[in-house]
């Protein structure tokens, strides 16, 4: 495994794993891609580490990873987590079992690809948080002892309190303070309090900003705009010429002529000042 925050990082919205995921790749690239795909997130997939586990040298692995980047399975770059409050950029190696084109990777860099939701745990408690709190009210206030059926009926009302940010202590204080004496119907009293004292809805939170991401060229490693990295490589590595400057250069003869005019004008001003 790599250091925390580094290593392999799977992208969202991938197809399920099959035996033919990398059949379109050459044998070497397919073998390396199959090995990387089965590694858990956070695994070190650097060339040096892979060379210790796979029967390929570092040069062959570097070439194969570059090929996987060109075919859309891998992208390497940097990411700055906005919520971290730090200016440090983290090196990332994003992996996709499904081959992606340049437009998809550009959208992912901008944060336009939704992140996957966390899968809920299969093992859930038999009783909800609201049910447990209601059942325990009788320990704090014996007059509010409830039956199993009462707790199940009132739990949905209390769940709305938790959805609005209420804490357990806040709920207990609101339900047990200022009780009448005697309490004839605990369930009816709690139902009325859960309805009348329902906290206000919190203000809507500002939408979370996507993390800042920059992709790097597969060959030279220079960061660049995602739309300029066709197949994971920049224009310079693809042999493309830089765009010409919109300004036409001034010929040397015209430059010398302009310099002579400026010097003549300055000398004329100096002569006029001396005559005065």
C-alpha cells in the first residue's frame, strides 16, 4: 500500500469486472491492467513497486503504463482537496477498468462526473437510533416508560428531529422537562411534544465544491489542460507545432529606422533647450 492519500484511486461509474475487460490490449498491457485492476484502492502502482511483483522491468512497465494512459484506462495528475484547508497538492493515479475517452477525463477533471455513493452496510441494527432513545426515556423519567409498540409508533417522529440536527441530549431535555404530574398517557404526551417542539429545518448547505484536478502528460509529465491532452499526451510530445503568435514581428530595418527617428527627435529637443 502507498502512503495515505496516494496510490491507486478508482474513478466512478465503471462496468462490472469480466474476463474480457482488457481483451483489446496487447498481451503485456492486458496482464498489467488485470493485475492493477484487482488491487485495492490506495495500492502503490508506481513503476518500482510493480517491478517487484510482476515479471517485467521498470522500462517495460513504464512503457506499458503510458500505453494504458493512451487507451484511457489510466490518468496521472494532481489533486487539491478544497475541504482540507491546505495548499498542498496530492499526486494521484486514477484508474478506470472501463476505457474512457479524452472528453470523459476532461469532465472528470472539472468535477462533472458524480462520485459514487457509499454502499450501506448490510448488517443494520435491529432497532433504530430513535427507537433506542425512546425506550431509554423511562430510565430518566419513569413516568415516560413506553411499550415496544409505542416506541415503534413514535420512532418516525423522532427520526425527523435527528434529520434536522437534534442531538440525543437535546431530545431528552425537550421530552422530559416540565412534565405534568401525574402523566396518564406517556405515548400521547410524547407524540404531542414530538410534534409541537419539532426543531426548524436547518438552512440549506452550500454545494460542495469539487476537488481541483490537473492531469499530466504521459511522456514528459508536464501538467496541462485536459482538453489539450489527447490520448494522455500533450501537443509537444505528439509533435505538434506551437500556435503562431497573433502579432506580426517588426523587421530589423524598420526597428533601426524607428530608433534613429527617436534619437533625432531627442537631439533636436536638447539643441533647442541649449539655445534658450
